[in-house]
């Protein structure tokens, strides 16, 4: 199978009506070009070359080292884009390469593998991934004579007898690298757009009596290119249902699939229940017997077995088994909860480690903290971890108890088994097993209301 692929990702996508590169528009929460990258990886591709142009630095950042980059300064067509990749392709000698478009997020690795198998079986110099479409508007047509490919004609250059053809070019190919090089060097912009068409390489190969094959995809929607916001929504709707269906068939219960959103990289174990309004994004993993929702959003988190998350937002966290989170909890990046931790309503936690059995039941902020085993943090507790310039840690020893409405001015340590009285502002360390009270003495003024009203 091919070890190298070229991803065409240089265009700005004017029909998207956007200042952002087309290939970076998200499908199920991930840039559409990353869906293409995943399909190539699933097909066994080891090396990728991305042709970038418009907003190249933004596109490179999304790839995050997954590809080598070549640059198309002026967008003069798909053939011109691939010409920019020839020096890199030359490093792979006389092998073959896949060529795919960065705006085809529904393409699968299985399809690309089949394309390569067809290429080998026919000993072809080029194999085209095609689709049969009832409405082929906008696609280049595959022209055949006696079952053999003659050419690909773009719609804007096609006469009426070609426009009525239903077999279309999806924009994905498998090429022999040496013959691709020869074909690209013959390209001329002799078309209505004044561009260098990659499809003209097919005509060149035919003229040289070189074998050109096709593989027709079974589901034409898989080859759909995204060129505008309507097609973006259509692609997302189709991929969303595929993802939901896969998880349900693997043993996940969704009480309302229509309101459930699951990203393509999310993993969910069996017997997980997702309630209405759940959003799972990024590289999230949910372990068995957990219940998520309703109306929770979880991004890049690991959720332990048997945990319950209710109406909460979690970002970049690790949650142990049998925890209870929510409702209305906000867990920011860097949080780690061990087993059987309870985080209650209207609690915000940031970059903190909470040990086994600890409780932060309600209305508290805990940041940059180490919370020991079986700690109880009362309502309204605040770790004052920021002085306007630097962040400082707060440490809670095992089994300590923090009374309600307490301010802990970091850096500060509450010793093991210590108690802090409600309403205290703690500015110094509290020794183990001590009681700390830091509040003004109560003063009652008798008959105050009577004197005030007289």
C-alpha cells in the first residue's frame, strides 16, 4: 500500500464566505482536514505532504507535525498545487502516492485502501475514486469508451452530452509517482478557468496508452466535498449520525440521540448512559457504567467507571471512578479527581488534585490546590491563589475540615486533620489537628432597632 499521500489544502474557499481557510472549518468539532488525515492513517499511510497556501500558518498549526508542507503561493488549480509537491514526492522514488482533497471529511480509510487495491490489481498508473450521483452538478465527469477511461472533464468545460453523465470524479486518486511527474510537466492552462487541472494528467496517461483504472465508491455521500455552509451542515449531520450509531451499537445508551453530540475521536465503553444535551469532544474517554448529563459538555477528559456528571462543563481533566460531579460544576484544565470524590453545585476547580473521598459540595472555588483524602470543604470556600501577578498553591492535608465561607490566602497549608472555623480568612499555615479561627469577634448592640427608630 502507499506510504505517502498529498493533501490539497491551499484554497481559501470563497463560497464559504469566511475569513478562515475552508479546510479548517469544523465538522463534529474538528477541522475537516483532520478527518482526512485520520482516513489516511486508517488506510496505512505513513507520510503526508500538505499543499498549503491561503492562511498557511493557521493550517500548519492544525496539522501539528502530522505532515510536511509545501506552498502554493498562487492558487492556479489542482495540477499546479500538486506540482509544488513534486520535489517532496521525488524523495519516495518510483512508488505510488495517494492524492486527496482537504475538504472531504466523510472519506474513510477503508475506501482509500480499496482504491489502492484496485490500483495494484490493474497495475494502473492512475486510479480514480469515482461516485455515481443522481445529481452530479459541480463535479467533473468521468468519460469512458468501452469501459475504459478516456478523460475527466470539468463541468464548466463540459458539453451537454458529457454533463448528463452520472459517474463523477471525487478528487481522490492513486498515482504512480514517476508517471504523475511526467503528466504534471505536460500541463497547460487550456480551459475556461485558466488553471492547471490535475485531471488533465489522466488525459495524458491515456494518450500514452498507460492503464487508468477507477474504483466507484458505494456511498456517494462519502466523497462529498464541502464548499459552502450548507454542505458543511450536511456533512456534519451525516457524520454525526454515523458516530452516534457506532456508539449505540457498541453498547452506549442515548436517551435522546437528536440532542447528543459526540466528536469523532471520543471513546465510550459499554453501559454508559448519555442523557439529553450531552456534548463530548476531543480525545475524551468515558468508562463503563458512567452516567453523563443532562446538558453536560466534556472536552479532552478521562471519566472513570461509574462516575456521574450532571449539567457541568469539564475541560482537560482526569476523573476517577465513582465520582459525583454537578450540577453546574466548572472544571478547568489540569484537574485530577481520584476515586469517590464529590464536586457539587456551582463549584469551580482549576489545576487541582483532589484525593480519594474528598468533598467540595457547593459554591466554592478551588485553584492550584492539593486536596487530601476525605477532606470536606464547606460552602463558599475560596482559595485566593492569585495576587495579580503570580499563582500560589493551597494544600489541604488528609481529613481536614474547612468551614463555610472561608478565604484561604495562598500560599497556605492546612495540616492533616485540622479544622478551620466558618467565616475565617486564613493567611498562615494551620498545624495538623489544630482549630483555626480568623474572624472578628461578634458584637451585639442591644435595643439597636428601638434606638434607631426613636
